[in-house]
């Protein structure tokens, strides 16, 4: 992935009735019919601009970030649960999903 692509953190595949979709650094690969096609999205002018802006606003302008420590913990929990579920072939109970009814 070069500077003219979006951040990409691994394979994400969405299965739909008529197609499968795979997120890529350059857009969405659509697997439908007899051949796949890439629906491109514009490259970012500044990679990770939103993340950098959020950090600057929080540190320099004392604004609450959209992505809090709780959000980070919940995100990490999901990633670790995916890995554990793959290793153990069982469902993993989550504890830190803010706003999700149990």
C-alpha cells in the first residue's frame, strides 16, 4: 500500500445474496456474475487525516475525541475475540462493548 491508498488492516469480506464484497486499500472488490470488478474510491489527499485531526483537536483544543479509551478497549476486545474464536472454534463472550445490550 503506497501513500495514494487508504489504510488497510486486513481482509474483510461481506457476503450478500447476489455478490461478495472485499474491502481493499483502493475501493471495494465486487465478486458477482462471471468476473470480479473493483469499484474505486478516491485516494486520500492526506493519509489518516481524520485520525490526525481528531488527535490535534483533543490535545491542542481540549475537545473530547470521538474515539475514546473505551472505544479502543472495545475494538481491541473484538480483535482478540476473533483470534481466540478462530483458535478455539467457540463463541467468545464480550464484556467491553459500550452501548450494546447484553
